[in-house]
């Protein structure tokens, strides 16, 4: 099957697909000709689907990105600039959760949105682990605490910098500060050797966190857990990720106990204009 199929009736030969293809593999040989792949274009295509999505006439189809599976952008759903700004600025790290499970479908929807985040060369290396079981979340938190105890005993500078002694004390007093008693944790992992692993997981997780807000859920990055998951063998064993994969981001998720009424202040950005 050929990679690109162009509808000759719909194609206006405007060259938009040629201009927008990031790999430069589409050509118009003449003003009348239909767009075609350059020789060897199949091997260079990164399956980003720009050619399908950017054609105003719906003339372009792609074997890996079928036109009929690319949802149209609905104008009535576009955000105003004010809506977008408020939505992005109102997101907060949620650290108090209701004792209530989130339906699996909602967690799946978070990942469904997050998987559309950009990745280097459209490589899409992110894989997901959903720790749905709240007891298991608690067990994983316990393993992170073990890691912290080990670092504190070793007088690790990381333990001092991240105040791990206080986190351990809280745990011993019954307050869980690893996942903040969130009912679920979503973990983004990827092949450690993949050059886009870290950036892809981070960006996807950022999408996921934003989507929690849209669904009335709350999330917070689980940084202690991520740190431990990369080096603490008992936790690595418990996670049992595919061989060669590493955790690059984790999000606690649940229903927020409180709502926020104001947006935060941040440092004034340091900007150089040239
Ligand atoms: C990579 C990363 C790791 C984080 N790890 C934790 C964590 O382990 N525990 C926690 O309570 N908050 C964690 N946070 C949340 C930050 O503390 C929070 O984003 C910051 O204080 C700003 O607050 P806001 O997210 O509510 O705007 C993390 C944030 C990021 C981006």
C-alpha cells in the first residue's frame, strides 16, 4: 500500500502539504501534478500526519494516519485567549484528596489526551503504568520511605537537600507525603536508551496534569517516587517495568478535597530580547 493517497477531485494543487511536511518528502512536480512522495520518502516519513491535517480540502490520506480517523477541529470548542490563559494558570499541585476512587475510564481519558503530546521526531516512546489499587500505592510509598531511610543513614546530600528526614517523620506519624494519600498513581516510563525518553514523558505528564483539571480531578507530580524508582532496587523490582525501561514521571491522581479561588504568583521571568 502506498503511503499517500491524494484525491484528484479534491486536491487544489496549492502545495500546502509540500510546505508543511517537516521531512520535506512531498513534492509537486508541476502546477497541475498531484503531490507525490519524493524517492525514498516512505523511509523518511515520521507519520506526524501534518499532510492530512493541514489540507483544507480533505484531499490527502495517509496509510498510517487515515483521514477518516483524524477528528476535525471543531471551531465551537476553541478556547478564547482568556480561557486558555486562565486554564493554564489555575492548575495547581493537589495534595489533599477525597477518599474516593476515580473511575478507570477517567484515568484512561487522561492518558488518551496525554498520548497526543509532542515527542522528538514523533517517536512516541512513552508507556504508562496505572497503579489503580490504593493499597499498592501505599506499598510503593513505603518503598520510597525505605529509600529515604537508606539515604538519611548514609548522610546523603540529597537527603538533606530534600528534607527526607521530615518526610520519614511524617510517615511515622501517619502522614503520607510521597503520594499524599492520593488513591491512584500514573507512571510514565520509556526505554532508558531512547534519546527522547525524558522530554517525551515530561511533556506527556504535563498534558495529563492539565487534563486532570479539565475533568474535575487533581494531580501532583510525585518527584520523590520518580527519584527512588530510578535507583532503589526494591522499588524497581516492585514496578516490574519492561526490561530497559525507566520511570521519567509520575502523577498522583484523585478527586481534590479543596478548590482554589486564586491563581498563583510566579517569579518575574528573566528574558533577553535580541
Ligand atoms: C518534576 C516535579 C516533581 C515534583 N514532585 C513533587 C512531590 O514529590 N511532592 C509534592 O508534593 N509536589 C511535587 N511537585 C509539585 C511542585 O512542588 C509544584 O509544582 C510547585 O510547588 C508549584 O506549585 P503548583 O504546581 O501548585 O503551581 C513536583 C513538581 C514537579 C514539576
